[in-house]
């Protein structure tokens, strides 16, 4: 299960995710170059969308509050709610929209490299 081996190292844990694949089944792969981790909290108001984009790097997401529906096109649609954790699709266009009634807050951690963008938008 999620974090089962790590949980024994600490007295109180809440395992969130252990995976080798993205949320649409792709194997995880890391970019080459100097490693760089960037974390932020994305807030989407009810009805607000992220706009079409993709991530060339592994991207960890954890829903802190609210709900977001992400359209992956050929990868289908997925709904994430408070407490859900996932690794986002890599190099796959998608668009997220807050389909709930309250602001959606997402902890996002990009596990990338210094010369690789975390987010790419259509030109």
C-alpha cells in the first residue's frame, strides 16, 4: 500500500501515495540535468479552469480542498476531491476545471530539472 515501508520509520504517518506510474498509466521517468524540485499551491475558484497544458516532468498533486475534474482527452476524465493524491500525466495535454462549489486548493510538486519547464502551454 501507499507508503507501507516508510510508515514504520515514524510514529505517526498518513500514507498518501507510492507509485511507479502516472495517473493515466505511464511509467515514471525523470528529466536529465540538474535536479530541481518546485512546490506551490494552486487555487481554482468554482468554475475556473487551468487552461490546456502539459508537464514534461513528474508532477505530484494532492487535493487540499475542493474538487477538480481533469480532461485528459484520449486518457479520459478524472475527478479529484479533497484528500486525493496522484502523479500527473507526463507530456500529455490536459485541462482541469473546478467542478465543485468551493475553491479547490492543490498542493503541486514538480520533480524536474533546471533546464526543463514544469508547465508547457499550446503556442
